[in-house]
C-alpha cells in the first residue's frame, strides 16, 4: 500500500471513527428521549412542517442527499486512487460484498416471500461505514491496516449496492417527464466533465436542479447525490481536484452533523409494550438473521470460494480468523438499513418495529464482531 493512500485512508478512518462514536451517543439519546415523558413532544417535533415539508423529510430527502454525494465521492476516490483502483485488489471486497448482499436478502425473503413485508428485502443488505469503523476503532492499532481497508471497501460497495436497489425497487409512480429532465441535466454535467470544467459552482447549481426534478419524478431524490458525484472532475494524483475539494468540504459536516441528525430523526423509536413478541414476526426474523448471521456467512463464504479458486487473496497480513471476525461487523446496518426501511414500508408500526430490530441486530453483530476480534488478536 503506497504511503499517499495510507495517509488518505488514515484520515478517512479517523473521521469515520469519531463520527461512529457520535452516532452511538445520539442514537442512545434519541432512543431514551422517545421512551421518556418527553415522548410526544419529541416525536411531534420531527413532524413539524417547515416550508411545506416535515422536518423528518428535510432530513431524509434533503440532508441525506449530501451523505449520498459523499458516498459517491468516496467511491470515485476508491476507483481512481484507492483500494479499488487495482483490479486484483478490487476483486476481494467486490466478491465479499456480493456475498454480504445476496445472502441476507435471500434470508429475508425466505421468511417474508409472499407477505406484505417482502419489500423489506433490502434492509439487511448494507453495512454502516461509520458504525462499523467506529466499532473496529475500539481495538486500536491491534487491527491490521489491511483489515480496516477491507472493511471500508466492503461497506462502500455495500452502499453502492443499496443505492442501486433503492433506485430499482423503491421508486414508485414514476413521472417520466421529470425523470427525463433530471437525466438531461445529468447528461449536461457529464459533458461539462468531458470539457474539463473544473469550477464547482456550476456542478452544484445543476446538482440542485437535478435533485428537484428527481424528487418530482418519484425516484428517491438522494440518488441525485451519487449521480452528481460521478460527474465532478477528479484526478489520480491531483489532491486539489474539484472532487477532492468537495469531499474535504463534506468530510466533517456529514459524519458530525448530517448523520447524527438523521439518527436523531429516525431513532425516535417507542418500545412496544409487547416487544418480546416482535421477535417472532417474519420481518423481524429476516432483519435479525439477515444482519447478524447472513452478512458474515455471505461475506465469509464468497470470500472463501474465490480465494480458494485463486481469483483473489486475503488482505495483506491477515488470516481467516480475523476476516470471519470482522465480517460480523458487516452486520451493523443502521443508516442504510433504516433508510431502506423508510422506503420499503408504509405501515408506521412496522417501520417503528423494524427500526428497533435494526438497532438490536446492529448492536448484536457489533458485540459479536468485537468479541471475536479480541479473542483472535490475543492468540
């Protein structure tokens, strides 16, 4: 791993680690407030309208577009100068992520196929980068850097898969005129990229317009953030490229402001008095088994098959025990899992209960992963 990339990753990891710790804190705080005497006023606060939209929608549709923009920029950097820039290195996280996406989705559908909750198959597919790296950071420097890079690349590819799933399966009543206008603007942005327009301002102005038409089309507007990221000029050896500058601008606001607000707005979860019975619900089983067991099984199984066939190899200075242990951290779904939940279901009680199951599952997967890593690293 070259020194430049090592420094880039170190900066990214440190930022995500701190962001993960803040996410844990605000999630616990939101959960406690939602189940206190302030419950009604707290839940009502997020339903307050501002400029025609509820605050919760401002967070989920507007602010989260910046999160998706940052994800797109991170993906772009990975492909240009990061772990995914070399075909041989890129194969492993792609293979592992594929298993970590397909197996949990299959498990969820096993319990929910034919039911009204089958639309939630995308919930256990994604890994939360901030939470996963935040959990991994608890072990400090004992974790090989290659494992940290592997988990990051895996989570980034998971997010890409989740974005594709959202675009294909969670968009309804499409307005083709508005969608056509959104993609026409996307086309203009691509032309600007080809013409080497480096100023960020025209990209951002057109990006806002693309977001508006995407929002009006019925496709979830946050997808426009990823599309915009792919059009902004980037360079392999140019640290001050337009994409690099924008990522620098977003690296702090997203993990330290936008994601904590998203967590606060979407973890105002009230505990069902009969919460014990929820664990037998098909969607609960799909989420829990999908995240806690499906993710590590899918990641490990696909990795094992492709490593043994010689198509790819384990991360540098790592072993199977470490990879299996860290694969459990892939079961920390949180941000993207909650996001998909909001798109997959209309029933507010199911949404509330599914969020609760995501929290339980993510916590369980994180504890198992950290515990196994501690045991493995002692040997």
